[in-house]
């Protein structure tokens, strides 16, 4: 699998990421490092604990990372969640838990494709 095929499979926008990162090798480096980013795990934990402010920060960070890497599918669901959590309030809105299911599905799908890419013979 090439890095372009990886992007296609995970619902990313390779043309957009090429505008930010000047080489396929650099794109590969940061896509692989995406798996080490802790914002998704922080988001899961804070949602489970009902910590809206921490969940907002984690969702916002995840959104930013996805935006920088043009991980469009995950960016879309993370953006929706970020906006639902943005309003300052004591609790997490019920709708946020529904959107979190989309974030989980999109994150797991993205991570699975990245791992598949890492194990492929066509890495740069």
C-alpha cells in the first residue's frame, strides 16, 4: 500500500496534506506518529468520567491533529464533537455521546488502516 492509497482507504485528503507537508516521507512520518497521539485516549477517558472541559480540550486537539494531517473522515466527526462540547456547562450533552460513537468508529478505522500501511511492503 502506498501512502496515497492509505489516505484513500482511511478517508483522508492526500492532496491537502501535500500542501502542508512537502514530501511523502514526511507525510508518512507524521501519519505513523498519529498513533502515538494521546488525545483520543484522553477523550475516551474524560467522556467516560463526564468531564466536559477535559473532553472538549481532547476533542479539540484531536480535531487539530486530524486537520493538520487531512484525515478528513475523522476530522469531520471530531469537529462535530468539539462543537457539542464547546458550550460551558456542568455536564456533557447527551448528543455528544452519540457523536462519540462516530468518533470511535472513525478513529478505529483510521488507526487500523495506518497499522495496515505500516505493515505493508510499499512504505517509503
